[in-house]
């Protein structure tokens, strides 16, 4: 396979994270090639395809048939969509499938879905027999440009996001643009929130491009999709390289996440999530922008530029508590409780990533908690 270029393959991105090297293959209609590509990587022919239940048909017609044609014995396990299922009980079910079918150390788990399936499948692959091969096939924009890259794998536990997890890289990552076609507009926009975050923290040119091409980016043309993916993936890789375990530069990728996570988890209800991860990040970005404005004594324009770009991509910039069925005061209280639990806390102070200017950011280790309180008060409306 190496050296030759499948006509549907648009780009190959070589990755090397602390000695783990693999390739991201980006193309249209390439999922059927997964079997042939995997056959080059391992002699073992046992594979578990873990997939988002929504993708049943695509999995059968393209991925599974391709794997079988390449000589793999294929086991399948469907996971119902949504963050509520990124939990240890679902992980146990998958361990059960692997154990009862005698999966061995050099067998493979292919995770096909959004960030939920990728994080959960990656966690299982990283721990079963201390690690089996993992293939990431991200199917949401969020997973393509962010969660499938960088090796963070985890499940949520009670009210703590990614409480139980690991660092584990795949042996291949297949990004098939065909998946973007079926993605609901809401999920597409949620993925763009992470692209906008990448631009704010480190790339003014990318920010300007996103601001000036809203219509084309929203229309998902191949040209713009490839551009958004390549630039976001480039920024992600650049921040993870040399800092997989998040001691320095990688921390900046958490921009908007500390308060965003608290909002995401505090607004979950009996039915599941109120906000997509990317929507939580968008609101979290505006909370961070509010804090930066006060803490760094910034002029209004940096705050407004972030507000405007998020709004132009129809992303939420605040929480309307009554509309989503929450009492405002109680929700603020719950967010404060959950922000305290966030693992980015250090020595009981809140460490936050703030943007000094569009395209620039730093980690501030010691942001006063009163400002966090003020920020929730600002973005959570009646
Ligand atoms: N590991 C990391 O570095 C990292 C980074 C960012 C986010 N995350 C995690 O990612 C998760 C969110 O991921 P997500 O936003 O992809 O959510 P998701 O996996 O829940 O997918 C969103 C929705 O899209 C549906 N879907 C998936 N692919 C589809 C397709 N091709 N067509 C139509 N529908 C499709 C799913 O069924 C689901 O309803 C969160 O748990 C978050 O913590 C992890």
C-alpha cells in the first residue's frame, strides 16, 4: 500500500508522537480500504468493529465487507450514540466481547464513530491485555479534527468527564469525508467550534480564513473541508508533539474547556446531553474571553471577535437556563461544583488558558476563583 496512492485518498499525514508513529489517511470513500491497509500492519486477523449504532448500514456495506475480503474474522459491537454512553458499563460489555472471543494481544479494535466511540473504544483497546491494536475511524467533524488525534482515551465517571482514562495512539487513523455528508448540521457546527478554538489559540490567519469564508465552510465543500481539517489537525499535532501527557504546550488545547466541561456536565439531564461537546466549548470560549477581558485588562475587541465568529457559525455563546429546564441559580451552583472537580485544577487554584490576542494564548496558573464565578454569572442567563 505504501507509496501508491488510492485515487480516493486525498492526503496522508504522517504522525510521530513520542515514538508512536502512524499515518492519518484523509479521503473520500476510503473506509472500504481499511481491511487492505490493516492487513499491512498486523498478521493477526481478528478484529472487533465497535461502531456508533447510527452507522450500521455503512459499516456493513463498506467496512465489514472490505475487512472480510482482506481475510479478517470480524466481530461487531454497536454502541448507542451520545455522551451518556461513554461510561465504564459500556466498556465492560466490550471487554466481555473481546474476552469471550479470545482476542489476543496483537488483535485489533476498530472504533468507528464520533468522539464517544473513539474515546471509549480507545480506552478499551488501551487496557485490554495491556493494549491491543487500535484503529480510529472518526465519523464526526469533532472526532476527525480533534478527539481521534493525540491519544487521549477515556470514559466519564459519575459527574467527572474523562475521569478514567489513558494515553494511547492508534496504528492508523482513517478520515473518510463521506461521513461528513450524513452528519446533522448541529454536529457539524459543534465540530467547527474546535476548529475555531485552534485558530484563536495559535493561528490568526486561520481565524481570518474561518471568519471570511463562513458560507463555504458551512456548505461543507471538499476544498473547504480539507482546509479546515488540515489546518486544525496541524495545530493539534503541533501542540501534542513532545507533550503528549500535557505538561506544557498541549494544555493550550484546553482553551474553553474548563468552564465548558462544567456547563456540559451540569446541564445533562435524565434524557442525556443538553449540549454537544463542541457547543460546551463554544460557551466555554466566551467564558474564558470574559475572564481574559477582566484579568488581562483587554480592550473589548478581542472578546467581540470571538463572540462574532462563534455566532456566525450559529454556535451558542451563552446558556438560557429556563429554556433548557434549569433554575439559573442552581445551575450556576452546579457549574461551580463541577469546575472544581475538573482535573485541570492545580493546588486548589484554577489554571486557565486565556487568549491575549487572536492567534495567541498562554496558560495562567492562578486565576482567582471569583472571576470564574463572575464568568458563570455572565454566560448563564435566566
Ligand atoms: N480524546 C480527546 O482528545 C477528545 C477531544 C475532544 C472531545 N472528546 C470527546 O468527544 C466526545 C464528543 O464527540 P462527538 O461530538 O463526536 O459526539 P458523539 O460521538 O456523541 O457524536 C455526536 C452524534 O453524531 C452521531 N453521528 C456520528 N457520526 C455520524 C455520521 N457520520 N453521520 C450522522 N451522525 C453521526 C452520533 O450518533 C451522535 O448522536 C465527548 O465525549 C468529548 O469528551 C475527546
